[in-house]
C-alpha cells in the first residue's frame, strides 16, 4: 500500500498536481492564453483575421504605398529599364512580379515539402532582391 501511495503522484500529470495543490479556488478561473499566430483576432468577424494574415496584408499595402510615394516624389518619370526577362518595367511592375513570384514559391514549397516555411521566406526575399536589381 505504501508503494502505491508513493508512486501515485508520479502517475498524475503535472497540471493535475498543480490543480490539486491550488485547491478548489482555481476551478472557475480561466487559463491565461499565450500569443498565437493562428488564433483569430476577432472571433465573431466574417473573415478569420489572424495576426499572420494581418501582417501579410499590412506588408503588401505598405510596399504598394512606398512604391507609390517613391514614384511621386523621387522618381517622377519612373525607373523604366529593360532587364533580364526582356520586359520594360517600372518599380510597380517589379513589385508585382516580386509578389507573384513569392506566392508561387510559397505554394510550391507547401505543395512539395510542407511546413515550416522559413526557407521559402528567404527564397522569396532573394527573389525580390533579384527582381529589383536585374529585371
């Protein structure tokens, strides 16, 4: 019987031990939620906005705004150039090609490899540097 009493605490999960030590005072309290990139920001909203989707949309619209400001203030004529692809492109065209290529890189990575997606992130950044310097 003594062996059973000594081994019983080892068999219980740690959360059960913590609840047993806290007593009945912690029964009605909610657990603290940690930050999650996939948790919805507004649960009752019609679209599932998560911190990750919000960051992607803010990044895209910020890039479009930055290119627009550069086109209006610094480069009034646009920086048209004929690059590796044989296209005459401006800053906006290069941004569009970069975003479209990044989407294809991520979709191909998810289709062939899966997660994590750190490698396609760096590939997409490299693609963007290449497009803005050579295309």
